[in-house]
C-alpha cells in the first residue's frame, strides 16, 4: 500500500519543489540583472562635486544619472488641507464615494467605489545636499508629475458615513442602490524628505542644474529615500528569491533521496 501511495506522492511533491525552484531562480536572475543595471547608473548627491562634473561634461549634459538629496521648495510650499504645520511640494487629494448596489442574482448588497475625484497640486522644488537646507548648489526637478514612483506619503485619510433620512431609505429600496460613505485621502511629498531622482541632468546658462525626463526613452523615476537604501531594498528582494530557490531545490532533492533510500532498504529486506 505504501509503494502505491508513496511513489506518486513523492514524484508530485518533488516535481512541484523543482518547478517552484526553477521559477524562483528565474525571478532571482531577473532581479539580479535589474540591480546590476541600477548600479551602472552614475549616482551623485546635489553638491559642488556634481556641478563640477556636469560643467566639464560635453554639452553640459549627463544623459542618465541618479541624484539624491533633500526636497526643498522654491518659494512657498503647499500646506496640507487637513494636517497643521505639514508642508510639501506635491499634493494629491483623492475623494471616493462608497455605494452599495443590490445584486438580485446573489441576493445581497455589493460595495463599489464611484465618482472618483482627484486634485493634484505642485510647486517648483529642488534637491539639496543633506544638512544644507539653504545651499547655493541645488538640482531643480522639472516635470515631477511625469515621473513614476511611489514617492508620496499619505498624511490624512477619513471615512465619513453617509447620513440617511426616511425619504432616502424609501428611494434606496426602490432604486436598489444606497450611499455608504465618503472617503477622502491626502498625500504629500514632504519638504525636507529624502528623495532619489533618475533622469537626464542638464546645466543651464545661469549655472542652474535641472533634472528632466530623459529624451532617450529611459524611465523618469522619483524614489523616496537615499540611493543606498534603494539599492539595498532591491538586493534584499533578490536575496529573498535566491533563498526560496535554494529552499525548494533542497527540499526536492531531499524528497527524492528519501524515496530512493527507502526503496533500497525495502529491496534489502525483501
């Protein structure tokens, strides 16, 4: 009985382990290549060293670099609408209406978000060297809304329940839909927060460094935090896939070895 059950079960489990190990190795290999490509991108801080390199480059341009620094507003920053003494350079306010609709097939109410309203505000800002909020050297970030990246921090979220009267209840029963709540959320790119930007860097005639979307089609990206932490997160992700590759591979080999060992012992007894 054990031979009939153990053999197929071992094959299925070992085969699954090897399949997952191969999948995880592919993910690990892709992540390692991504990390290597990121490390090949020149990395600078917004300081005098970068200004000298840019000034000595051909056409006063670096086609694709990573620049890290602290966010500094050029002029007045944006004040949060909900949090006192909270300022930023990019603000996104999102409002959702939560409704419930009667599903006659399932005989239940189904929730749905509708009427999404989003407002985005921005003011000019630059990156400065950490420890130098007032600096004569800075990198101005152009067209930040064109950049990708999860660089906004949520500073406010509120869910306001809808008020319903008697007439509203009657209409709800007749129409099969009812308002539930209103959700409002505010996100900011804070003044003074660390930011790493990937893009094309140019030096204007007035000696102002500007980071802008690359003209060669490469990604324009804004990343929260410094460059070292960003690379470390990518390497940790790669190491996670590497560990899972080894774990499932070893488990698969152990299952096969255990089955072979048991089969050999069984033959010796016979």
